[in-house]
């Protein structure tokens, strides 16, 4: 009888432990007033990333509440990163957009005292690729003509992009200079806070070429912007409206620059709240509605969430550190 009682008590304890385990793994309820922080002015890649999330999560049914977009420019993501880590580390309803450029800046220590381990990497939702863009009335009709002019006199070709020295757009410009046989230290580069400002400068004739992203260029072309895309920095041509644009490699220049777009949350967001967002993005990424929205924005699949994205991000930052060191941007 005593043995039977001990057995029943042990069984009850085991069931209680199992219940606690399941409860710990359970996602939290949908957060109130969800928001997406775009770390730049409206009109650039971060804005595009947040808009894709707000529409994709809603149309897939992964998020019932409307998610607002909050713009927090400064330091190409540094202000938003520091704000989340230092001031709002446990906001369950706040996700922040990041790109490959954010990871490149982290690799160079541009986010102050914080590093890649100071947030919770949430979801990667799409990939993009670098492009070289000029005005549609530019004398440069292909990448070769731009490169030849650049090589002949680097001071006459002003390159602009949405980033400071060492940013991903600067890297695209530096790699372009390297491919043209020009010392990257001699190139004229103008940094802007975001892609929207860079394109305004291009249209005004203040810069001759914009080293941007394919998705942004796609959106601008759809909106009737007077631009011409000279090359895509990918191993193969992109489908859709940019299918007619040759790669840099096709034109004899080995320039490849993939870009990822995704989100992170604060470092003290609970496991349950973190799991809610992981589950929400997994649901959205699996839906035909999200795939269609992503394609409409000119992005390509890059479906990584939770631990898988975390591992990818940390490996990418390591690679970017080595690249930055090769350009003398960080000390070994």
C-alpha cells in the first residue's frame, strides 16, 4: 500500500514537472500595441523591412493587431540599437529592423559599447542585393562606362549611399573602386542617413551614382523614379522587373554583395514573448501571402528564425570583421 502511494505521488510530481515544462515553452499572448522600429528616415530599406513585416504578419493572420512603424534615425541603426539595449530591453511588443549593414557596423564596433550578443536575433525575412544606380539621363549606360570614367579620374565620379565610411553601402562603393582598379582611399563618397536621401541627391545631380539595394531600386522604378540600374551585385540575374539588368560579373567585374533583412528584440524580452514572435514569423514566412508581398518588394527568400538566425548572424559578423580589417577599418 505504501509503495502504491509512493508511486502515485511520483506520478503526480512527474506530471506537474511536465506541465511546468510545457508552460515554459508556451508562447505568450499577442503583445498590446505592437510596433516596428525602422532605424532611419522613411523611404529606405529599413522602412521597407518594417512595411513588409506589418503587411505580412497581418495578411497571414500571424498578428491580429495593427502594427505601427516608428522611425528612429541615427548612426545607421546605432541609435535604435542603443535605445533598445539600454532603455527598453524588455519591451515585448517592439521589434527592430536590421540589415546586413547593421551587422557590418556591429563588426566594426560602431554601435558603441554594445555588440552582436546584446540583443535577441528574431527573424530573417528576405534577402536583397547591391546595385549600382544612376539617373536615367546619365551618360553612363552600363557598368563598364561608369568604371572607365571612374578609373580615368576618380575625383569626377561622386558615389553616394545611405551609410557612412565602413557601412555596407560604403563597402559596395569600395569594392566597386577596387574592381575598377582605383584605390578606395581616393574615391569621393558622400554619406546619407538613408536610401531616400541618397536618391534625392542623385536626382539633383549632386552625386553621379548611388550604390543602393535592389529592393529599393525596384520600389523606386515602380514609383516612376527617373533612375537606371547599371548592375546587380549577385552571382546571377534577379527575376522580375530587374531581370534585364546584368550582373557586375557579366560585365567583367567581380562584385557580389548580398543583403539580409530581418528583426531583433531587446535582450530582456522573455522567452515566452520571444517565442510568440518566432512563431508569428514562422507562420508568416510559410504563407503564400507573405511570399507574394516579399516578391512585390523585390526581395528574395531568406527564412531563418530563432536559434538558426542567431547562429547565422554571429557567423556573418565574424566574416564582416575580417572584411573590415582588410580595408583598415578596424584594428586586429
